[in-house]
C-alpha cells in the first residue's frame, strides 16, 4: 500500500514546535486508528520547525496568521503537483489541521468526485466533491484524540443512494444518513447538465443552495474553487465551541524541541531548501495577490 507522508509546519509564533508535536501525535493516531482503516489509507504525520526541514516528497500543512481567501484552511497544489494546505491560526487550529489533513489524504488532487443523487430538488445525478470533513466540520461534532479536538469525517457509505440500518455514515455517528449535512457543514458538487458548481450550506435548520456558476480557468482544482466560496461559513463553524474537556491551541503545553549544531549544507540539503523556497514563494504570492 502507498504510504503518504504529511508535514506540519508552524509559521506563526502562536504555535510552538512543542504544541505542533502534540497535534501531530493526535492526528497520527486519528489517521492510523480511525481514518486509515475506513478509507484504506496509510500515512505518517510529523512536525517540523520550518519548511526547509521538511524532506522531499512530504505534503505540507502550514499554520499561519494569514492565508488567502480568509479561509480557516484551504487545499492547494504545488507547481510539481504535490498537495499542500494552509491553516489559519485560531483557538481550534488543531481541529482545522486535522480537517485539512484528512481531506488531503482522501483527495490529493482536489478533483476526486463521487456520483450520486442530488440533494437539490429538481436535479438528477451529480458529481459530489469528496471532502470527507465538510458536512460535519463544525467544532461541536469533533472528537477527542489524546485530549485534542480533531475532526469528524464521513465514510464511503456517505454517498449510498438510500439509508440502511446499522450503517456508519460518519466516524462519530453524528451523520445519520447518506448526503446529510449537519449544522455548520456544507456539501459541494458539479452538475453535469448545467456545468455549474453547487453548494449546500446548513445553519441550524436552515438550508441554502447556492449556484456558484461554472468552474473558471486558473483554479486548478474543483476543491480550490469550492473552498473559496465557503470561507465565511467554515470560519464560523470551525471556530465554535467543541465538546467539553478537550485541549484547544491555548491549552496545549509550552513549546520545546531539540536544537542541533549547524552543519555544512549537502546536495541533499540544497534540494530540500530549493523545494521549500519554491513552496514558500507560492504561498507568498497567494498572500500578496489576495484582495
């Protein structure tokens, strides 16, 4: 089985390496124990002090004070096609990091879809974007791993045509049936008849269907396009209050980490540094070009 490798990096002084390591351990346990067996995925999750420490071939998740589109988290792809994600710092940054990690593992390209009956009245079969955490992304539906709040996620049965007894539709059981969207969650899909992207947003008992229009050129992936239009909704849902007794960023312990004496750069170091510089340049361009 292919094993993915995910790197967590903090570019905000509000998340120390020690805190990052605690979140990394929790998400690693979540992936190994909960997510991986259900989705047939294996991955390692590791914390690094800076991008230039990340080995080649890792998919990076970077926690920052500022990210494009005012999102809590977004998935993007580097120039070489490898995925990466940006997470906006908040008290629930570990929850958002878990969310982005699981979705990146399930769909590295950002274009994975699953056919199913549309939840929108009047539409027929559509292609749902596979974003495993979105329908139950709100903090209230998260759960504890090592005392840290991580994201609920749906199972492959989520897209079944009808509800069946005894079927698990999300890991926590919060989702009770196929294509159900919970308070604070949303769902995105492509309608092949109109060639438009649609989204369903849920707040309380209110449902809002939004036609986002055709997918424009330059976005690179359906997921990047969908994320842009869900930012306000996601921020509200994922910075809310989670289950009682779980660590949030402010409760994670003081930072730490070992330091080593600097060594002369090798060809291996130069390759890693070059890769880090390319990714950092792409992030900086996104930040500077966002209104």
